[in-house]
C-alpha cells in the first residue's frame, strides 16, 4: 500500500513536513523550522508561506512517505 502515514514518536522533527490537526490552522501543512523547547516547535512554509507560527507537539502529526515495495517478476 503506497501513500502517506503519520507518526507520533519520532524525535527528529527539524525539516519534517507536518499536518496541523488542532486549532485555527487545522488541516494545514508546513515544515518544522526550529525547536523552541521540548514540546513547542516553530512551523513555517507550505500553507503558512513566510509566516512562522508556534505549535505545541500535540497539535500536529509528522508527515512521512511510505516506500513502495514492488515484487520482482522473474521470467
């Protein structure tokens, strides 16, 4: 199954694309540009353009692409 999955437990957030799941910006996507402290991150780009906003970790999901595995056909 190809597509997108979301993860809650990765601590490597810098540069990752995120999906905002709570608040007035719900449904928007952006990129983590800075870690402010353990649970607060600065998100910009994507749907936010040059604007930089602060989000708590519980307000977003990390956007990851799954690798597609294609079976080898030998003939």
